[in-house]
């Protein structure tokens, strides 16, 4: 078992993810997944692959609102562009939310969540 913290006794208290390593990957970008798997293999880390939510699949703000995807009340957008959320940001959030939901359902105290473009 791979440990991210030096002492197994305190690993959980320090938030060591243990076997709870997830890689979010878009199916339309297989080269990124290959790179991520190579890096993990090199370090001796096993991971669960999670299909990313492709935000480009959303066609309109109304469609997102119908699914209950709303910005935080009072959020006025990024200071550089004023857009509430881009489709990429929505997809990224929903991908991470899927894992957070899994963690709650399975009472996982910690996890390492990576996106497939990590170095």
C-alpha cells in the first residue's frame, strides 16, 4: 500500500488518501490519460479513472439551470471576464463533485483527486 505520509500511524489523521486516488479524464483526450497512467505507474500508485463531465455538452445557461447548476448566490463572475461559469468550469466542477459525492456515500475520509493533465 502506497503511503503519502511518512508514518502509517498518523497517516489517516494527516489526510493520507491511501488507496483513494482518482484521476479525472476526458474520453476525447486519450493521450492525457496515457500520460497520467504512465506517471502513476512510475511512482507505484494505483488510481481509479473517472470519466470527466464534458462541459462542452451543455448548450445553454438555461439547460444548466434545469439541472440545478447555479452559481453561488452573489457570484458575479471572474474579475477578468464577468462570465458566471464557462462550460469548461461547469464540467470541471461536476467531475469533482461526482468524486466528492462518492466519498460521502462510501465514507472516505480523504482522497487524492487528480486531473489527467497533472505533471
